[in-house]
């Protein structure tokens, strides 16, 4: 028997094409393409989508093509059977279409995953070996992960706070995928960091903590603990020189008001008062992160205080200056010194007995782990708010151990 189909079934002719495409491709995916040409399938599709005389697009307007004229399909099967088969065909089409869409989505996701990530690494200064060590860590990470591309930026000196802020603002304008920054100032970089975060650019900070919560994570040395370790090593050196821990100590600091240095000096001062209360720290000498100024300040203190028992220097530039003053002043082995970091001049002084201990951070780890954290932040992974990157006391006795060699000179870790 035959049946009459309503004259005008209003459909979107683009949907009709997509429907047939989904069925064909879906069945092809499942290895069933040979069944898609069955006469009843073709008839059923026509039954669903074709009218007696024409197909009228749903969204016809003056820019659309004219209605498509087609002939009525002759149906030789009972209408109930056709309805049931039509429903089954629609279900199969939708199911196979969903499979196809999933496969396309997976392929698209894989394509997105392979897209290179462009990450900016901003250091405090290019004139410091410490920050160059950090870039070695980031560069090694990038070499191990070819999809991660880095660009390194930094002002000439840590004194160039305004220049670092300008660099950060210019980097944000380039819209990188993420930023790793060692901010010199805890406050000056905050507006730019917050604007980056609000623009969807994750920011991970290392070393100096900034005064905003709008960052993905922070990695740094526990500077209070590190300062306390320096106090332990200085008292040990004083006692090893057969001197009673009672007298004056010189503290040479790179800057006033820099968070990491303030914490180190605080940890040193507090712990020294606990373990050697009769050691008194002279007024702190700030040297603007200048090695020559550190050398001059140390020489002044040695001349003005012939009974001074030792020195603590809270970064690499101050440490190098203290070492040069002790060596040139003929005080090697007579006035102990403990310094932070591991510039070549400091390592030379440690080897020669001019400096008794170096409190060494892990700038390589900051650069390597910090970049990994930026990548994970881009991938929307939840990160710890703070990660302690560790600290070690290196002496002449242990400086040739493999672990200490890597900390003293991360150039040995270059890939």
C-alpha cells in the first residue's frame, strides 16, 4: 500500500545535509558503510525530510536560495513499520554522530595540547650570577619540554626597579601564555601582576614575595630559616678559631626594605641572640647591591673595630665585597665570615678559607620548578600557595660533594 505524506514539512535544508553526513560518516567509523545504501534507508530518509512537492527551509529569507523541488517518495511498506525504522535510524544516527563528535573533540584537544606555550621569564638583574643560574633551570626545562618556549627578560641591576616594572608591563602587552617572575619590589610590580592575572595570564613568583594574592603560586627559600643557619655557621667558625663568642659582628646588607633580605637578616639576628647572646651586631651597612661598596663598608668596619669577631653578608654582591676586604686586609683565618649565595668570587673565597661558609639557595630549582608551575597553572591545575625551594650550608670540607657542586655552580647542569 502507499500513503500520502503532508505537502510541506518545514525543515532546515542544512540540517538535512548534516543529518545524512553524520549517518554516513558515523557508519563508516563503525565499519557499516555498506549498509547505508540499503533502499529502505534511502526511502526512510526521504520519508522524514521530503514533502510531496518541495522542501521549505526553516530560515528562508530574501537571501536564501529558492525552495528545492523534489518528488514524493513512493513507500511500499506499512506506515507503522516505517515509523519504527525511522526512529531506529534517527537513534543510530544520533549515536554514531556523538561518537564522531567525540573523536573530533579528542583530535582537537590533542592539537591544542601540541600548541607551543610561550612563557616569559623575568629575573631581577642580568649582572648577577645568581639570576643567571635561575635561567639555566628554566632553559633546561624548556629543552626537556619542546612545546614550552621561553623568553628571558631582566633589567641590568636589582637597583633598576622601575625598569623591571616597565619590562613586566611590556611583556603583558605581548600576551604570553604565562609569566615567571622574580620581582625586585614587593609592591611596585603588584598592579602589573594583578592586571596579567585578570587578563588570564597566570603569574608564578620566585624568591621575593609580592603583596598580592593574585598569583598562581610562589616558590622561595625560607629566608628566616636560612638566616638562622647562617648564625649557626658563624658561631661555629668563631669557636673553631678558639675565640669566645663575645663581641662585635658586622652585618653587610645589599638593600634596605627588600623582603627576602629583611627575612634573612631577621632570622640571623634573632637566632644569634638565642645561641650567642653576648655577640652584638653593629649597625647594618647597606651597600646598594654594589660589590665595591660592600668591600669599602667592610674595610671601614675592620679599621674602626679591631676587635670585630666576624661578618655576615646577606647576598652574593655583599658576600663578594666582604671576602675581598678580608683578603686584602690580611684578615684571612682571623675574622670569620658567612655569606649568602655562590658567585664565582665567593666560591673562590670559600676554597681559599677567606669565607667559612656559604648559605646556598637553589636558583636552578627556582627556575626549573617555577617554569613547571607556570605550565601547570596554564593547564588549570591547583598548585600549592608556597613551596620552599630549600637551602644548604656549603663549607670547604663539603664543597666537592656532587650535590654541593651543583648548588655552587649550576653551570655544570647546563644541557
